[in-house]
C-alpha cells in the first residue's frame, strides 16, 4: 500500500471525528506488517483528559484484533500545516509499534514522512523499566 492510499484512509476516518470542543478533526490509519489497515479518529469528551486521539484509537483497534507488527501510521487533519502527534501518542506508537514511519497529511493532501525516532528520540521503554537503581 502506498502512503497516498494510507493517507486517503486517514482522511476518510477523519470524517467520523467527534470534536465538538476543539473542532480539530483528526483521522488516522495504521498499516500492519501483513498489510491490513485499521483506522481511527479523535473522540473528545467534556472531561478533556478522557479524550482519545486518532492515532491511539487506530493502534488500539489493531492490537485488540491481535496485530502486533506495523509498517506505518498516517494522520490527516484540516490544518494547512502539518500536525505532529502529541506526546501521549508518540509514547504509545513507539512502545507498541516501534520505529515505524509516521505520515503527516495536511488539508491540501501534502505529505511529510518521518521515522518515529525522529519525532521521539528518547522514548521511555521497557529498557527504562529494567534500569538498576544506583548503589547507596
């Protein structure tokens, strides 16, 4: 699948966004290693902390269906510029999908591609949990 096609799937998912507070619609599409695509949109809640981003919706759907290996994730917004993932999404993507390609698409359909390690160079990961405590 091309990134253009993945972006089209993200653009389609964006139409399902529930964003009555921010009015900032986001759609995401994540491609598994086997080529299957899962989509998601941002879903806002009046208690903002309970809002979920499009990227996490898509990756959680894929994982809940048994997929654990991924190739790329694309997002589409209505913004004229490029929107990068929030910190929570960066952490989730790196932790659950690894150093995959992150494809950003703007309102005009322009595309920019980054490796997740470019967007999140020092992630907290399982190795962080195994670090030994210093001797006292």
